[in-house]
């Protein structure tokens, strides 16, 4: 059985960077929204704006998910292990950058509308970022290989 080595340090660096950015954005939004300001005062028509913004976030998430699945299918077509790792790193970064973009959008919309639901979405993004912590189970499943040996450093 031939074992394939996999350096996980790059994945952890990307993960911790995005987690810190998401946490900082959410905390800054909480402090700004709760104690300092809200750009747009709550009005009756802001509920319509909120619904439109929620719909846009959902549509963007659907688009990103289908694109990510397409990239994962393309990963299965690659035969060289180093190419697969490089392609998987690209998918992993895209996934985490989406989490960061989603959190940023939620924070920005919270400040614009003053609606707490967007702050809750940002907190949800921070918490669900942990599901993408680079671990052997996730990586082996998505790369469709049980023969991967993880190396740090």
C-alpha cells in the first residue's frame, strides 16, 4: 500500500486567518451596532430591504455551493496526487473565503439596517467556520483517498 504525504500546515494557516477575521468582524459589528451607530434608522420599509438582502445572500450561497460541488467533481478526475492537493487547497480556500465574505456581508448589512438577524448570521458564520477545521476525516473523504498521511511543518 502506497501512502501519500499531505502537509496540513497551509490549511491550518488559512483556517485560523479566516476564523480570526470573522471573529473580529463580528465583534466590531456588535460593538458598533449596539453602542455607537446604525447608518439607517429602522423604518417600516426596512423590513422589505431586509427580505431582499436575505434573498440575495441565499442566492449567493446557492451559487457558491454549486460551484464548489463542480470543483470537487473535477478533483476526482485528477490522477496526480500533487495536482489533487493543489486543487483541493484552492477549493478549501474558496470555501473559507466564502465564509469570510458571508460574515462580512452580514456585518455590513447589520450596520446598514440595524436588524439583529444579520448579527446572528455573522455569529453563525463564525461558529460554522469550525466545521471546516482541517482534519483527516474531511480531507480523506473529499479527496476520496484513505491512504493519506498528514504531516505538519
